[in-house]
């Protein structure tokens, strides 16, 4: 019912908050906030009917996203030379000390961010036109001085990234169908919205790298969440920017005072490693591997589990195509990697998730690097066999033995198993035969 009345309501609301308007409420932050909240409701509930007013709504939202009359900050342009960047970072530190109890302009900026978020979700057909208009302003507002508003800005940008990812996958699927590509890769088709976002990528990475150097844990966590959404929406897009991001990742992983930050950094790193060619992160392996392995030994189980997932991906980065010769010198990293993940595999008193991640990580490491550290395998394989006999970890162990059987390097499955007179492989096959008699369907499927 409201949609039919928008042509009467919208001009009145716009008059109260239109930039430059002489209306009595045009300079009242609370009135502007209320108008923006009305816009959010209109856009979310009546996307078709509000189409005629998209332009003034977008104009007002982008204007008020920068609305901060009590604080002068020219963040419209990004400076390129290092001296100016250092001055800006000093300004950011000053911002943290800024406080004004009477300042309610932050409510206006927060409301404007929510309007843009609603518009991005409700009008996916307009995404290609919205990205080049909205993205630069959102990126510039990563420097928002009020942390709560900054979180809303990040949330809005994540919505933009999510919508771009949906559009890009749809474009790839359409190209795959047109080209009759059986594997569904779509020939690398990129949507117009993704193309527009890629044009902003250097500026985005520069802004996020700066946020990773902030002191506020919440800000750094939000920046990693944004990077994770970016890597998910546009896989492989960070290839040219890894060197800018790795220092921030390492700094976060070494921050023992903030577990949520380290978990978010590990989740981003795991996704980045899995969605980019190994050559992108090989130059940084000597820095990343020791840092991640130190977290495998962490006492908090969630950090340990995430670090084991990252370790499995690092094994792929070190040696992407075994048994081909190494493409760079990583020999010094192999023994510490085996030692660390083996210790987690052997440990008994640990969380179920950690046990499963340790089994999977050992499988990934042996499949890639087993022939380079063969002396460790006689001790590892019996432990994996014991995990397969344990009801809580047997499915993960079965899948790991399947990987080892298909490995292109010698996993030594035919080596003698102490006390049995047979080999490790024979013992594994015997256990698999027993599993086929069980009523547990997932277990039988894994055994097959």
C-alpha cells in the first residue's frame, strides 16, 4: 500500500534532507537521520516503486555518508607520496582522541551507510552502475573516526562485495552454458560489476592495508573480514597485492592479545592461499610458515584448528605439483612443518575439531612433501591407522588414507607395520572391509 503513495511521500521527505535545501529540517542531524531511515525502508520494501527516485536517494546517501560538520577531514583523494601518507596516519591517531558528546552527526553517516546497503541488495540489476559510484566513497570512509560507523561502512562494502560475487558467478555460469563448458569454469567470464570493482582494487588494497596497521582490534578484524569477502567474490584478484597485505597478516597473527583477530586473519589467509596460484605466496613462505606453525601450538582450539587448515594450504604453496622438482628453495621449512603437525596428530587431550584438522593436515603435508622427509613417515602412518580405529576420528582418517593412496609421491603405505607381519596398506584395507559392514552410511561411503 505504501508503494502506491510514494509519489506523494518522497518529494516531502527529499525536501527535508536534500543537500543544499532551505527546508527547516535540512540542517538538523536528527531530521536527516529520520529521512535516511525512511529511504532505507522505502528501498527495502518497495524497490520497484522507488526506482524513479533512485538518483536523489543515492545522491543524498553518498553526501551524508561524508557528513561530519564538526570535523574537517579531506579524505576524498588518496595521496601517493610517503610523507603525506605518514601525516595522514598521524591525523588518524589524533582522531582516536577526538570526542564530542554533543556531536550526533555519526548517526547520519550510519543511516546513510544502511541506505546504500539496502539499495545494493534490493536492486541487483543496477549493480554495474552502482559499483563505480558507491565503491570510491565507501573506500574513502574506511577512515571514519567513529568506530561504530566504521563497522557499518565495512558491512556495507561487504554487501557490495557479496553482490558482485553473486553477479560474477552468474556471468561465469552463463558463459559456461553458452560455450558448453562441461566443467563450468565459464572461460573466465567477468561481470560488468566485477570489472568496475577491479578498477578500484589498487585504491581498495591501499586503504585496507592502512586499516591493518591501526591499533583498534575491531577495525583490523573488520578489514580482514572485508579482505576475505573480496577473495571469495573475486578469486585470484589479490595476486599483485600480496606483498602489501602479508605484513598486516603477520602482525595480526603475532598479536596474542586478540584471539578473534587472529582467527579472522587465519581464515583470510587460508582462503587467499586456496584461491590464488602458489607462485603468489611462495616469496612470502619463509615468513608465513614459521608464524602459522607457532599458532598450531596455541592453547586455544579454534586458533589451532584454523592454523592447521592454513598449514595444509601452505604445503600446496611450497610444492604445487609433486613429484616435480621444487621451484624455489623451501628445504628449511619442511622439517619444522612435519614436526609441528606430527605433534598435533599424536596429542591425545585436544578438541575433536583439532584432531580432525590435524589428520587432514598430515595427509596434505605427506601428499606434497612426503618424499622430502621420508624419515618421518614410519612414525606417522601407525598413528593415522590408530585414528582410523577410533570411532570419533575414523572418517577423517579414511579420507586421509585415500589421499595418501592417490599421492604422486611415495607415502610408504607398503612399508612393514610393526607387530603385524604385514604392511600398513594391508592393515588399512582390513579396517576398510570392517567398515563396510557397519550401519554408519557416511563411514561406508568413505570406505568405498
